[in-house]
C-alpha cells in the first residue's frame, strides 16, 4: 500500500511547522557583511593601491640604485679614467 501526501506551503511555513529556527535575520546580516567586505576589497584593487602593496620600496630602491650607479661613475672619473 502506498500513501502520498502533497503539502503546498512556503519554506517559511514548513520551517515554522517543523519547529526550525528562523535564520533569515542572521542570513541578511551575514550577506551584508560579505557585501561590505567585497566592496572594500574591490576598492583596494585599483592599480595604484596594488602597486604600493606589491612594491612598497620600488621607488626608493630605484633611487638607491641610481645613486649607487652615479657614485661608481664619479669614483671612476676621479681615478682619471676617461
């Protein structure tokens, strides 16, 4: 023998009938936090911010390399080499 029962109700009605907690407010809060974090991450993805994050000493390193090059060049000139 087979018995079939069709129940037409919304998910909210089913949760209430089965005694399950209403997690809609928690889900809304989590989704809001996730959206805020995603927006903050997207703002930090602009090229200038990425460059500063990935290469914090890039500008300073280039200046130091250039100064070292010119110092070597000056020493070479002082020794009388042309």
